[in-house]
């Protein structure tokens, strides 16, 4: 473990690569873009090819029964600021693979990254993991070749596994969705296909600061890497951190029940979408996609389109020279295990205009009013472009002087290295916090 | 952490205590028994006081809506030896506390253990944790006094938390039941109430070898203690162990759906019970309980009564001087996260008379035929006496020469210290494996 931590650190600090072509990332990325053409057209949900609304429930389902469904969820959270609400949610029970293949060149680990288009992306291509595969992709034994490099992850035990952990995705939009986050090291000769590129970890981390370049799937996989630990003790013993989370999971009372999509209180069909009567939160929309690249594909699908741009921020402070971030233990209806640790702030500020004042997130104003000198990281980053349409959030890391005891039981300062240890296991850090962990490493490496 | 591991090891090797009364455990336990009188009488399910069968579904529910319900579950496990079955299951969604209070006397940690009667116990009292409390017990702020010592666990942050982790219980009989396993150290003066006794860890572990003395709740809490690690490397890197389990969870396809208790295929009502037409597996029975001790209680409840005595065994082998056990990654319908690690063998041998031959557990015959010289631990131990009636299993630790690669992907040798590390987190080891971890420590300490 010490060995791999050292190698991760070395790659994270390498901003030059001995193997990438000399033209650099920008030229490669621009070239990939010229070979890719994705058009996305909004269509009414009722007009989606091969998707059907259930005549009784209104739930959205593919004719094949595969992919995912959109149904309704009624959420009871008696002690929360909003004790009960209804919402649509995406149900996609299968576990897919998000995998980055790594290999050492000249003593430095390189990640095989992909320039990939997704229908929900605002601006075409994003830097993505080597593989994003659904369960159907990777259990179809005889068609493994259809997703390049998939066999490295399907037969991971034949390589050196660095990361392999199921992590949750957006608990507000997905019902118990988990993906398998993998990093696998090979010593094989690897042919680099069009649209793929070896990059040092430092090169990928540096791109995180550019708007909309590194996709969510890459961010979550990168966050699970064993970045090096060390230094003075953390503010809280790990036993106390685990106890804090165990208590939150034991005491938080969130119950959900599935309800028909057409019976959701406060939601209605309008202009071929499902939207909230307040005009806030998100819409369920339909899109027709034509994707042209190596292969041409054409399909239709529902997507979630948020109405606003969210703010996802973590406060950063050193205690005894050790960087800590202020995390929030909170519930989301789609979590598999009640509560996960999220960023200090995770919200769409505009939503609070229609929610009770008590729902306004703590520290939101501190983040929004932070001067430039306190902002250590800032970028507009997208959520998963396969299910979410133009879902962009402003990700921030902000220096803070919030005291060691923040004075609220749902918030606690954790050392960044404690997050690394927790990320070996499922369901501790939510996907937004994981994105910020990747951003933190770009700041701290 | 090193400090607490050392102190756990010291207590585990202490078979004498400086504080316990000189008459010893047996006299104390016998005295407790004379002050406790529990009578349990079987009654038909339809005659249970304050319990009611739903007129439509036949589900069993308490009039108050509290405690638990018994409903039906249909299980789809297309790749398993039995691809589909129906069964009753207990649904008890709240997380309770199983807590052991510890305190140092003369430099040795002692556990405050309780002699506690439960209606399902075969033989009256068992040695139990300091506290077994339901969520209703511990959230009722103004009645905390009703469960002795509960405040040490409700306000754990004021003490030193050694263990605090939610762990699953029987996934074959409970639907997603989790209890909070806690060990909390105090330096307070503690008044020892009637029915409680300070014991070293070594004294408690030694009792595990006696039939039916240490209850399941005590065993699971003890298993989560940070026993010391060290020695040569384990056979498999922990990253590979985690990857193995992640893969099993990602690929295993087990789906469950709730069905009415009166609509279960193969199950019927007979003599006031719900039982399987084969006469195997288990019955759902009703009991009237009169418990006399410090307080007299009287209540009725349904219980699960297994038809046979199970075999729960783990194979033990040293690799490079490091003790390893052969674990099985398997699915049970009530697990919260698809697959957990269980013992090498966990079954009721009699059940296999009515199941396909392919369902017969690997290594069962090796365990049943093991000579005395290979049996390192053997005892008849009970499962939770609050829900299961006379549910006893023969727990075994058996020396083995199964090779490093057992030749089946669902089985793997793990170092005992790897289990200790996994037990800081939820849902890795099932409750039977945790019982065996406690038994292993009694053998290895």
C-alpha cells in the first residue's frame, strides 16, 4: 500500500509526460472533437422512440425493459425542513463499471483517458475514464470487444487492482444507483485507440480547473485513488468519525415509497416534460440523440434537466498543519444507506426561494461571499451526461476559519487523508464530495 | 489505535479478574438464574394478544404498529441452485443498540456483561451485552433510565468510543435488519446492578466454548473489537479482497419482492403456525411470555422457530505463520447490500434433503467428518432469543489443509486480522461469521 501511495503521489505531481504526443492535450482534444458529432434534440416524452409511459402509472420505461425507468418517489423525512415531498426519480438498479486503466511509463503511472461525448454534456466532449460500461456490457461474455479495454476490468484479477469499490451516485435523482469505481494497472503492451490518451495523474488533475472538461465519472474514480497519508493526527480519531456517521444513520428517519409518476403532488406534465409547479428543481425531458464518431448511433431517452446551476463547495482549513475539510452528514432519498458525507454546501440556491427559510443551507452565504483570495479552486463541472442534461454545478474549495467545533452536529472537519481511507469502502462519501476530493488533490498535490 | 489493540489483547489473555467477586462466574450466574423466571408458552398465531393478521394479506403486525412485522418475500436468484423461492421474513427496519460498556481495573479492560433471559433461549439466561435497546428505547429522551446504562451509549461522544458500527443480522430471516454494535469505555464510577458483572475479555471469550452461555448479541459486539494485527503478509492483499467482494456484489443477481404472507408458495397455516409443506426450514410460531425478574413483564409475539440444528463452521489454516479462515461470499435475501462474507459452511444439513443436490454446501462433508484432533472449537450456540425460538447452531472452527487457492470463486482464505479491519465497517461479515470471529479469538488469544 505504501508503494502504491508513493507512485500515485509521483504521478500526481508530474505535469509532463514522456509518452504523450508533443502537441499536447489541447491539440489532441480538438482533433477528437472534429471527429465527433453529437446532436441532441428535445422531444416530448410521449414521442420518445422505444420508450413508453405506463398507461396506468405514467412511469417511463424502455420497450426492452432494460436501461432504466423513471418513476415517482414519496419521501418522508419527519425531522427535516421539508417533512414530506414527492419527486420523479431514476431507477437503474444495475451496477456498471467506471474504470481507469493505468500503466507505468518511465517510472510514472499514466491514466488512459478517453475523450467522450455524452448527450447531456453542454459542450461536446469531456475527458472520461477508459471504460464506462453498463452491467449488460460486461456480462455479455462474447461481446466484450464492443467496449474497448473492458476486458482489463472484467478480468481485473489478472492485473493489479488499485481501486475497486461500489460508490453511490446522485441520491436526489437516482434510486440506489451504484457504480463500480475501478483503477487497474497493467504491464501489457496497450494499443492506444483513437480518442484515448495516456496522461499523468497530474495532467488530469490540472484539467479539473477548466470548466466542463473532466467528466463526473472520471472525477469519482480519481477520488478513490490511494493518495498518500501522513503528518500530524487528524482533529477527530477515525473511530469517532465512524461513530458519528453510525449515529446519524441510526437516528435519521427517512422513508421512501414508490408512487406512480403521474400521481406526484406538485408535479405535472407540460410541453412534453414532467416539471414542478414552482418551476424549480428539475424537469424530466425527452431527447433524440444522434451520435457520430467511430460508430454512428441513434437513440432516444428521457433525461433529468435541472432548472438552476448548483453550488457544491467545501470549506478547507489546516489544523496542526494537516488539511481538513468541513463535511456534512446528510440524507438523500436515493441513498442505499440513509446518510452519506457530502460537501459543506451542496444545493441549487434558486430552489430555496420556494422552500422554508430553515431549509437554507448553512455556510452557503459564507461560500457565495468568499473573496477571490480565499477561493482555492473554482470550476463549472457537469454531472453525468448520460442521464442529466446540462446539469452543471459550480465546484469550489474555499479557505475558511470555521472553528474546530463548527457547533452543529451534522458538520465535522475531517482530514483529507481520512477521506482517502473511507473511499476504499462504499457509501461513505457522496458523488459530489468525491468530485471535490479530486479537486482537492489538484490543489494539494 | 495501537494503544487500544494492546489493551484489547491484554484483556483477552486475562482469565482472572481483580474486581469480580471471588465466587466466580458460575455462582453469580446461578444466583441470577434463581432470581429470573421466564415462562414461554406456544399459542396459535391467531390468538396472540395485541398482534393481528392482516385480513387481506395475512401479514402479522402489532396493534401499535411498532416492534416488527412478519410478511412474505419472493426471492429471485436466477443463477442460484434454487432460482426462485418464497418465504416468510421479519421486517424490523429500526436500528437498535447492542452495547458493551468497558472500564479499566488494575490496568485491564473489563466488560460489563449482563445475565439476560430471552423468550427464545433454550435454557434461560445467557451472557449478554450491557445494553440491548431498540431505537424506541434510546430515542425516548425522558425515559432513558428504563434501560440501565443506556446513557453511556446514547451519549457515546462523552466517553471513549472503541466500536460503533451497524452490522447486519440473519439475512435469511430478517429483511435488512441492522443493529448498532458498540463498545464504549468509561472512567466513571459505575454502580453494578443486580444481574450485571465485570469480566475480562478473556473470561467472556472462555465462556464461548460452553453450550448456550454467550448470546448472539454479545458475540457480534465482541467480534468488532480491534484485536491486534501484525505478522507476515496475508495471502491476499486487502485491495484484492475488496475487489473480490465488489465483483460479487456487482454480478450477483438477487431480487426480492414483498408478497402477502398468506400467498407464499409452499407455505401454509397449520396448528396456529405458518410452516413449509416439506416440514423443513422454519416455522413462524406464536408465544405468550411471562418474564419475572427485577420487573415482571407479560407479552405475546411471533417468533421464527427453525426445524433443525444448523452447522456453522469455518476452516482454519496458517499461511506463513498467519492464521487464515476460508470465507464464503454469498447472498441472502435480507442483506442490505447483496452479498456478505459468511463462514465456510452455514446451513441446516436436514434442509438439503428437499433441495437439489447442487445446493449441498461445499465443505459441509469435510466439516462433518473432521476428527477430534482437527476441531479447534465446538459449541452449540443460540441465535437472537428475542426473535428466534430455540434456534441453535453447532459452531465449529476446524483445522484444514484446503490449498491457498480453494478452486472456487466464491471462497477465499482471509487472514483473521483482515476480518478485524473489515469489521470497522458495515456489511462485510455476516452475523454467523462474526460469531465465529469471536470464537476464533477465544482460540487464538
